[in-house]
């Protein structure tokens, strides 16, 4: 099998992207958070977000399997494999983003005590972890598939799987966050008698 130089470049770029993401992850996790109450809230958020993602991707995994069977029948086994790969890589990127975001939140809040200059890099680098992970997973997945099958139409199956998973996860995430938002507003109103937009309500 002949390997094109640009395929090698794409693979190197993909792994480099993942390497930078790993470095930024370690940097964010090394930032301080010395407030026990912030740590407790952060752990609670981590547990809730993890439970949500696990439930979401169990449902989306079943849906991806059904669509994968349809793709297999309509477009062949190569495209079906690419579709499943795209779905898995998309889910992995989502997990990476949620994992770092729920651990960076309290660190950003702690750094913000001294102003934007310290807090901004923590939040920005945490967000960059997911962005670089998405790019890295995409480059690696599509390049490997093209190197194996030499068919751009098969690579489209990867894109379809990744986009399908991301779209459905976004819809589920919107419902989840709106539910959390309404719940927090109601707690402020019912338990503390605060207006929806009262700055004393943490949900604001």
C-alpha cells in the first residue's frame, strides 16, 4: 500500500493536536483550588454531568447501532464501519470536553479572585482541550480510513457518524441544561423568595 506524504502529515497533525490537548489538560489540572466549598460543588457537578453523559450515550449508542445497520444495508460494510468509528470518536471528544470542563470550573473561579488575567488562561485552555481533541480525533480517524479503503465516500461515513452523534448530543445537552436552569430558578423562588433575575440567586 502506497502512502502519500500528505497522509503522513495529516496523521502527525492529528497526534500533535491530541498531544497539545493532553498538555493543556495537565496544565489546567495543576492549577490551584484551595476552597473546600468550591471543591465540593465541583465534585457534585462532576457526578451529575457524568451520570447525564452515561445515560445519554447509552441511548445514542443504541440509535447509532440501528443507523449503522441501515448504512450497512444501503452503502456497504466499509461505510458502516466508518459511521461507527465516527460515532465513537465524537462521543470520546464529548467525554473529554465534559471531563475537563467540570474540573476546570472551580479552578477558574478560584483564579478569578485576582482578576481576569489569571482566570482567562484557565478557562481558555480548558476549552481548548475539547477543541483540539475534536480536531485530533477527526484527522486521525479520517486519515486512517482513507489509507485503508482509498475511497472518499467511505470517509463520508465517518463524517456522518460524527455529525449525527454531535447533533443528537447537542439536542440532549440543550434539554439537560435548560432543565438545570429551570430547577435552579425554582429553588431560588420557592426556598428563598428570590426573583428569577435576582443577582443573589446563584442560577443568575
